[in-house]
C-alpha cells in the first residue's frame, strides 16, 4: 500500500461498528466508533479495503474474547508532539489498570498539565488500541469518552481482572 493511499474497513464488535483507517504504508491512523465525537469526515477515511485489515480484525476479535491484552499492529496516529507523548503513555497503561489525567501529567513531569492531558486523550484517533478508555477522573470516576460512557464502561469491565470482578457486590 502506498504511503499516500488511505483505506478503511468497518469491523463489527460488541461495541458496534468500528471504522479502522490506515495509511502510511499500512499503519493505523484511526479507529473510530459509530457516532464518534470528533471523528473524521467520511471522505477522509479513503476507500474501503476490507482485505487489508485481516490482522487488525483478528487482534480485535481476540481482545473482545478476552484473549489479547496488548495490540501489536503498526500505528501512525496524527497529532502534535504533546499529543504523541500522551498517546505513548496511554499505550503503556497495562490491561486491566487505570490512570488519572493527573497521573499521566506527573509522568510527563508537570502535574499542572492534567487538563492538557485530558484534551490530548480526548483527541486520540486510535481508540481501544491506544487505550484512552483506561484514563479516569482523579476520584476514579468515568469522565468523557469519544465513544460514549457506555462503551467506556464496557471496555473497562471487559478488562477488569477476574479477582476484582469476583469481589464486586453488583
């Protein structure tokens, strides 16, 4: 696939159709939910090319089946240097764990960056694979999510360790 060529597919999932976009020689530039806040215009997703996404389709199926905790597909999300730094931190949050915006700001070296971290998190173009859903408020509560809070809750519940699930009353 040429670097200038942009292609996409739509993958069925337990959280609805996922539009996956690739360019940059096959690297993913986007993964968007139906109704995604700040999603791309349809013409920006290129032509549909289902056959070019077999690996992504398989890895997402394994993730939703509880068999995959980390993705290993090539990524090329587009954003400024600060956004890229935040998105790298997101990829380092282990499956089944959560971080607050303040935690990520401290990892970047400045606790005052929590709001900027939140803005960068909200602009993550590769949902699920770059796990922005693992970021919660300082009190542990769910905060905004481009795919909606119901999807965020679903993904967090999917990743919750069995021991934690067993200890929950409801």
